[in-house]
C-alpha cells in the first residue's frame, strides 16, 4: 500500500465530509435536526455496530486469504529446495535435467508469475516448468531401491509444491466479490447522510468538524485496509514479495557449488526458456 496515497485518500474523505457538515450546519436548527437526540444516537449506534461487525468479519476473511498466500509462497520455496535435494538421488543425467528445471521454475515464479500477480492477470495458468518437470519424470523408471525411494518422495513433494502454489495464487484474484463492495460503500453513504442530521448550529464548528471527520476517517481507513488485504501482491508497504523464493534460489546456487554439481540451466535469469 502506498502510504502517501492512503493518507491523501483518508484526508480527502475527511475534508469532504467535514465540508458537507459545516455547510449543512449553517441552516441547521439548534440541537440538530433530531428532536430526541438520545433516540437518534441509539439508532446511529445500531447502524455503526452493524457496519463494524460486517466489516470486521470481512477483514478477518481477507486477512486469512492474505496469510494463506504468504504461507503458500514460503512453503512452495521450501519444497522447491527439498526437491533439488531429492533430485540428486536420480541418475546423473536425470538429476541434472531436473535440477535445471527446478531452478527455472523458481526463477519463473519470482519474476514472471509475480509480475503477473501484481498486475492481477495471474489466474490458474500452469507454470511451464512444472510441465517440463512432469515430462522429465514421466518416462523415468527407477533401477534401484534408493532410486525408487527418491522417486516416491519426488512425487509427494511435487504434490506439496502444487498445493502450496495454489495457496499462493489464491489471493491474487481477490476474494471479496463486487456486490459486497457495493454494500459496504452503500452503508458508508447511509452513515454519512445520517451524520449530517446531527448538524447543530448551536454547537461549535470545531466540535461538528471533529464529529464528522473522525467517523469519516475511521471508515475510510478500514475500507483501505480491506482493499490492501484483498490485493496482497503489490509493491507498496506490506505487499507480498518473492523474498522466500529468491532466498531459496540463492541457497540452491550455493549448495550446487558446494557439491561441485555442474548443472546446465535451460532458462535466463527471468525464468524464460533459452
């Protein structure tokens, strides 16, 4: 989230609503438009409570989705490095091919897929290097007990990686449907209009401005928070970045260099095929 933009949105919402309150206050009767202030405050409490409960529930669901995407990205990176280790128990030619494709998979996730998720275009597309990994293993037949064990472990890790990838991609499209956004903004508008009826010509202008501005600022801030959680992949503060995958790629390079493995990587630094 861009903090400056968020601050400007909150300040703008508060300024507009305060201006509307002070404008209505000029012709408002003393004591506000409500003859029974206690009853009006009770009704406003019902409106505010219903809105806050609904908003809090949605924020909880959005945070759950945000955390699921974050956890999925970390798990996917962890399983990737584990698969590199498992690949070394395959025959040398197969191990080299699988290792190179795994590196390309990680690079593609950290660059191509992440850029697509930030732009909101990543859906259920299959990673091309995931297909390449499947093709490499598809025709392989284990020749020894150790290779058979590695083969079974590889299949389990592949399932874990695909599940983690699904969790990561889950939050890219957002989980809050458009009708729910419409309802939230509609209720916000109802609260704003209701607040205008508290305009009181006999009250100090500063008090009236504080009354409206605080409510508007809180509602705007909560809606911005909800929008942030609904779109976790962005370059602003708190946005999910491919840190775990980039760290994993660095660890893989160091590990391969330590064991003296000479692996031909069939892609560029962005994960695109050569």
